[in-house]
């Protein structure tokens, strides 16, 4: 849960900083934060195993593809179709949140020293990762909270008072 919350907080902070250069309405900031959750939908295997999904669908199926660039594009497209109007803006906002999630995950520590295949289907490469953090480490959430608090403080007291 700390990993999911840290992705949402970092998406909020990034969207707030981007809003300093070009105002972003708060409803679209919320959509970006929802987009940051999309790659973690592959955790649905904690509830329903891939074998159960394969049996129900009658074909091979794996939710791990959702934590890739291709999965983020598909999920952002599905999410954009749910919106009554402004489909393109919703797609861009959802995709921006998902990309922030994928970029933050691209530098975390993996056992074999290579990041996941998050560029799939555009590239099958697993680039070496700098192993900056382990996602289960509570310090990651503390850093994300600190970044969000600093950005909110700057936004409230320095940027908005001009």
C-alpha cells in the first residue's frame, strides 16, 4: 500500500509543479493521480490468479502486461472512453499519471539488477537500473510524503501569493 500511495503523492507533486508553469485545474490533477494507479492494476493477481483468468477466458492471460507502457496506453484509452467529454484530455492526464508511475518504478531495485520490461511493446529491453530504492521500504513513502508536503507548502505560500 505504501508503494501505491507514494506513486499517487508523486503524481500530485509533479502535476502541482507543472501547474506553476501552466495552470492545471484540480479535477485534471485528480485524473493524473488516478492514472498513477493504473500500472498497479496488475496486482489483481493477488485476488484472482492468472490460472483462474485463463480458465475463465479460455486463452492464455497475464495481468503483468498492465505494468508496461503498452498496458498504460490501453488502460488510459479505456479510462478516457468512460469520460463523457474531453476524451483526449482525459487520455493525456491518465497516461501522464501512468508514465510517472512507470518512470519511478524504472529506477527501483530488482533482484537481477535490470528493470522490468516496462517499455513493452515498443522495446523488449530490460535496462540496468540504478537500484535507488526497494518498493517495500517505508522510507520511500516518507520521501514521497516529504516531497508532496514541500510542494504543497511552496504552492500555497510562495507561488500563489505572487
